[in-house]
C-alpha cells in the first residue's frame, strides 16, 4: 500500500512538473531565438542603409569591407542581392542555405523575413534573416544574413538540462516526502496488522498505539484497542466461568456420590442395586466431564509461557504410568527411543497431557491382545512423538472431527470418557507452535503424531529417524491410571487420560 501511495504522489508531481516545465522550456527556446533574430535584423537593416548607393552606382564601395569585417568578427555570412536576385556583394563565408530563397523573395516584396521561429536542439539549420533595400519607396534589392545556430542550440540545451536537473531534484524531494508521508499515514495500519497477528498467535495483551497517524486512523486504533479489550475480557470471563463452574460443581457432586454410596447397604432388591450402581457410574462420568472442562479452561488460559522439556523422559514417564491399565486390558505398551535426551520447547505439561490423551485412547480402543507403540525421535528441526496402535482405526470424516469438543463417534458413545481429551491436547500443542496429526495405520489402527519445536540451543545430537529397529524402552509401574481412568488431570493425582473421541483409533 505504501508503494501505491508513493507512486500516486510521484505521478502527480511528474504531471505537475511536465505542465510547468514544458511551456517554460518552449519559452526559453523561443526567447533565445528571438534575441538572435533581433540582433541579425538590426545588422541587416544597417547593411541595407549602406547598400543603396552600391546598387545604384554598381560599385560596392564601403559595403564590401563592412561585410568582410562582419564575417571575420562574428562568423556570419551576409550578401546583397539585386531585384533580379543576383549577388552584388557577399562575405567570404556566404553560402545559400535552407530558407534563403524564401527569405529573399519576402524581402524583395518589401517585407522583412527571419526564421525559424524557434531553434530546437535536435534540428539543424541556420537562422536566415532578409531585409529589403529601399530607395524612395522603391525596392532595389535585399540584404540576407545566414547565422549558424549551433550556439543557440547549445544555449537552449543548457537551459533544458538545467530544467531537467531541477525537475529531478524536485522528484527526489517528492519521493522522500512521499515515503515519509505514506509512512506517517500507514504506520497505524502497519502496527494494527502486526498487533492483529500477535493477538491471533495468543498474545492477547498486545495493543496498538493510538497516537500515531492521521485522526481517522488514530480513532480506528483506539476502537481496535477497545474491541480487543472487550473480546479479551469476554474470553477471560468465559474461561473463568467454565473453570469456576467445573470446580464448584465437583463439591456437591462428591457429596452426592457419598450419599448414593451410603444407600448401597440398605438396598436388598437386585433391581435397586443395579440402579444404585448405574447412579454411581453416572456421577463418575459427570466428574470426568467436569475435570476435563477444568483442564481445557486452564489450557486455553495459558499465556504461552515456554519451557524446555525432555520429551523422551516425559514419554518414558507416561508409558510407565499407563502400564497398569495396559496390563489390565491385555494390551502391550512399549516405548521406542534412542536413549538420549530429546529436548522440546513447549508450554508446561503439553507433552505429558498430549501423550496421556493419545495413550489412553490407544489402550482403550486397541482391545485385548493389541499393541501400542510410543516412539520419540528428532525430526524436521524439532521433536516428533508417535503413538501407534492396532485398534479399529478411523475414517477420514472422523479424523476431521476428532479434536472437536464433546464429539464422539456413533459406535463409541458407551465408552468411558468426556470427549475432551484430544481437544485439550490440540490446544496445548497449538500453544506450543507444534502439530497434532492423525492418520490411519497399516494394516489397521491409528497413528497419532505430535511435533514440537526444539529450543534455540538444542542439547541433543543430529536428527534421528523413527524406526522400529531400536531397542524399545518400556516403562513399567508408575502412578496407576485405573480402569477407565480418563480424567482430565485437573485436580487429581491420576495421570490425565482423556478418551479417544472417534470410534476407532488405536
């Protein structure tokens, strides 16, 4: 936009210069030509006053010496012709040139003649002046002078070059002024664009300086800041409401569960015991949803603080934490790493919570006899983690909906979980400038991938490919996740294990 403004200013200035300098250049050329023509007419008129006796008496007299001296002094050829156009006397450099015939004819008709009207730098040709020789009202002949125009052309060219130089300086000054003016006008727009990108990248405290630029843009900047304040306040209120509501509802929910548990021993009817068990399961499910909402609100409220995390160590810890649940469900859970530290630059707990969500889903949907492999390696200038399972997998449409809040595949509605695990993982990965990808595995299952950027000064070695030939390091023991342990990790010590939203996945 700045370039367009500068070009428009420059075009306007060039048009103004052309409108001003073109008439001035023409005037200068005409004025210089008129000055020379006036001098030649005065000289020719003086020669004509001396030529009368020469034409009547047939003797040039003093006219011959006058023309010769004139030619030697000024380099201008001159001649006197009679009414029959015969040359009576002439100077040494006299020679007929273009326009002399017409000038002689006009002079013999009793009129003074001079031409051209203007001398142009690109046109050759002399200045021809002819004056009639009168005696008692009778035209006896004419005096013709031929003046070389090279000096006039040089003078005109000098004037035009001076005008061009002045115009160039004016254009340069206009360009500098235009850049300054455009910068002043567009500085609020540029800053507004930068602040918009900063806010989009998560810095909700970024604001525009509203004291720059013209008044209209200052008002726009102030309006934008007010809008950003309102939107930020609304988002804070919304997240605070979700966090507070989730936290406050857990207390009455816990009390309700205790009261329902106390009713258990008093129930003797098998149907009543079944309803009692279902009521307890529903309270557990509601607690799971509240914990997941609280975790999501906290994740979205992060101000993108970054820390250096050893992804290999975090993966080993999470695999060990999920081993009890994997053994309970007869699923083989293993870890494949190079054994060396693999550092990532992420928001706090991003690696842990994302792995918890993916491992929980993989173990939950792999089924008895299934396998879940967690792989950590350096790749593409960062850290890549993969969770590969042997579950049913997902369709393309399910992959596109996997990170939507509360979305669950039709055939996974009865599986424990709140439907927020992958959403929380996606929020944390995005806040870390990382990537969360999911694709079908071969021949079946799901491959969920995480990529996090490396710190500015990585402590690890060169990139290592992800292969299955490395000696796996499988975690064991660790804090138990419990059967169906898919909590959000908001306020409890159990590892967060949000459910797999789509139907399959490994």
